[in-house]
């Protein structure tokens, strides 16, 4: 999904810094638009990784938008059995990464800059076996609400988007999960079989529209949801997709 968004923004004339842990995957992303996409190998869960991202941002001078897309699903299984190390790593990626990366990049965000959190339906309802993921996404949703109020006075706008169930490697990981660890896995297998997963390119277009074409209040007032008919109707009417 991050790769699709980088390509979509680049196709609209944007300059993008793509962040990830795997250099080979990042180079594949950059190769499609090498003049528009810069890459930085970094782990958002670590201070060193966030420092590396801040250095890449400083080299650009000013950034206009920050998208918090990085997340991990593991550990999947009962909360009664989760290890402290696994729990801490998941929260470090899904919650601490967005918060402290925002802190690190605030000096480089332009006035009227935008920060977009990639949320999930798991932020709003419990799923047996996904306790850590649900908790992390719920925390990320609250961070969006708190930062929206805190940074609004500084003309920095914070938004949140639910991309739906997207056809990504994470979905493949979900489908391969044992039912003992995730009792709801069959629903996700069925969505794939029935062709009901969102294509990454469609989600990327939706997110680009949110970032580039909505008003400031509209951007941050409420969480965007690709399965919300009134929101997607507005997007389709504007973009004619």
C-alpha cells in the first residue's frame, strides 16, 4: 500500500521519501519514478531509524505531508499468552513509531502541513486473536484525535484514514494464520476468494485525494473510511474515478 501511494503521489508531481526496512523493496519502488522518489532504509520503531528519517527530511528542507503507514500484525494469538517482548515491539512499530516520528519531523513540516494516520477497523472493534493489533490501532486513533487538537493551533492538520481490507502481503499473512491463533481467519480467506479485497492502487488514489484535494477542516474533522459511501461518493465525484 505504501508503494502504491508513493507511485500515485509521484505521478501527480509530488516528491516522495519512501521509508522501509528492506533496501531491495525500496529500490523497486524508486525505480518506477527515480526522479521523484527518494528512499531511506530505516525502522520507525527505533530512535536510530527515526533519526535517519529526520536526516532525509532535513535534506529536502521542507515536507508538506507525512503518512504513517508502517504497521505489524504480529503477534497474533491470545493476549493471555503474549510475551512482553512481542507486545513491546508491536506497540513500538504501530504506536511509538508514528508519535515519535511526528515529533522528529515537526521542524520540517511546512505551515499547513498534513499528517495522515493509516487506521483500521481493528481500532474500533475487538477481534479474537488480534488483541495487540486492535490495542495499537485504537491508540493510534486516539493519537490522531489528540494531535489534531494540539497541532491545529500550529497550522498542522492531522487526519486518519481506514483503507478497508487491502490486497497486501499482510493479508496473505492473515490468511495463512492458524485458526487456533485467529478464529476469524475464514472471513479473510473468503474475501480473497470472492475478490472483495481493495486493490492497493484504489486505496492510494483515495489517500492522495485526501492529502491533496480536501480542505483543512474536511481533512481532519473525522476519520476517512473507504467503505463509507458518502465519503467515497465525494471522492469519486471529485476525481471521477
